[in-house]
């Protein structure tokens, strides 16, 4: 291959020597230095290579040795820069992928955007009304009292808490409606019929049925019950003062109904309205026929409104929104916030329903609302005679 310093036909005859020769030598030493040629990225195929394969391009790429890399002449083989570069690029690509995945996982765990807080739970509200008797409370054996009372046809225990026909709603299936009704029934049975709860020995079984957002209010009601419409222990459950009252018969008579409807696309509302009739006696009365003859009936009308959302259905829990309870025989001055202390057989209500209220006195009024327990709700005189 002819150099760029000499034309193919040779040096012209009239070409001057001397300085021009020196220029050509200097030019050749710069342009066609061996290191310059070997550093070229393109190499022309030889004539033999082009004849053997007509599809050959005129030139081909050459892999350049890296800085400080030995050539064929130095070590008998060249470490190709292209291979090393490709290997390094592959390692860098893998590291970038790992870094991207690590960043995605970290951002998923430590999300800087906090989820919006859940709306505060609607507190349970309760209205408790004592019912005072006109006359002395009738006493007899539990069986005779039930037989001669309006509760004669009531079912005993959980059998009296019946479920309505189950029908799907617009946003809830049959199974979801049934689950809501079942949760409400379990709460009614536990909070109104469980002997351990009625005797004041436990309340944990009631607590576990509640949505956790109501646990704080429930705990406050247990620790510091007060008659403020929100923190009465008897709003959450029926329980008697164990120092004064005991159950004379474990078979509690029950009658009532349950209804269910949607409270919105994400919640169901269940209303349970039941009458519970308990046979009670004095806590120190003991057992035996004579003690049983001194039993009396205590009646509680309890209406409870529940709300059950989709998360409650999954956890089999519920929220108690409102409780309305009327109970007697009780004196009008009875404090119903902590536990119930019924008037027992032979006792009468004191005429304290007309307690005066001073409008000039500061602070909460001591006057209380009170209802009158009708005579028809009490066992008939025949129960006492038969006893």
C-alpha cells in the first residue's frame, strides 16, 4: 500500500530534494508511526481476503488494547478491550438492577406518604331508665313466678334470640348479612345471658366482640363508670351488684326481634330489641326451697343498635352505637351506671321520684328520670298463693 508521502507513479523528476525530503520523512514518521497504525480502529482487508470472500466489507473493526495492555508482539496474545468492557458493563447493569429493586422495596416499606387516618369511631351512647313498682315486689319460687307472668311463653336462654329471614341487600350478599346478624346475636347472648357476665365476674368476653376502635371507651366505662350517657358499664352489658343480688334461676326468659338494613355501601346496621326476665334473690339468701320461695322477677327491656362494616365482618366484630334500657323493679334513685341492684321480694320503692331541683344551684342536677313499673308486668297474686 502506497504511503501518503509518495504518489503511486513515484516521485516526479522535477521534484526538488533537500527540504522536501526532510518534510516527507517527518510527515511519514508522524502519520505512519507503528503505534499510530496499530491504534487505528479500522483495518483494511487484504486483497487475498477480499478475493476469498466477495461479501467482505472494505474495512473491519479492530479491538484496541487498553492502556498498559500487552500486544501479540509482547506476550503472544492480546487481552481484548471489547471483552473486558462488555464484562464491566454487564456487572454495572446487574448492580443498577439490584439497586433499583432495593430502592423500590425500601420505598414500599418506608412510604413517605402516610395513609390517611381512619375517621374517629362513633362513641356508644346509652339511655338508662329505672322503673319503680307501685307496690311491694311479689316473691315466690322462680317457676311459679315465670308461669304467672307475661314471660310464661318466652323461650329460655339463647333460644329466645332468634334471627330474622336472611336476604341480601344492594351491597351485601346473603352470607355477609347472615354474618352480621350472627355477630349481633353473639353480642346479645354474651352481654345479657352469660352468668359470668351477669354476676360481675368478667367482662372480657364482651370486649373481644367489639371493634378495637371502641376499646378505649369500653375500658373507661369499666374502670370509671358514670351516668353521663357514654360511660355506663350497664350500657355495654347487663350485670348485677354481686354483693346484693344473685341469680335464682340460670334459665333466663327472652323474647324479641332483630332487623338488619344497610347503613351505606360499606356497612350494615342491626337493631336488636329484646325483653329479658331474670329470677333473682338476695345475695346472702343461700340455696334451698325456702330461699327459692323468696325469689322475684327482674325485667330488662334492651334495645341495641349495632354497626358492622366490611372489616368487622372479616374479624367477626361490631360497633355498639346506641343502647336504650328500661329496667325494674328499681328505685328511682338507683345509680345504674355500674351495676344493677333490683328491689327484691317484699321490698317497696321509696317515694323519692319527686326529689326537688334547685335551679339556682350550680353543677349537675341530682334529679333523675324514672318510670313507673306497671302492675301487669309483675307476676300475678296467684304465683304467691301457689308458692
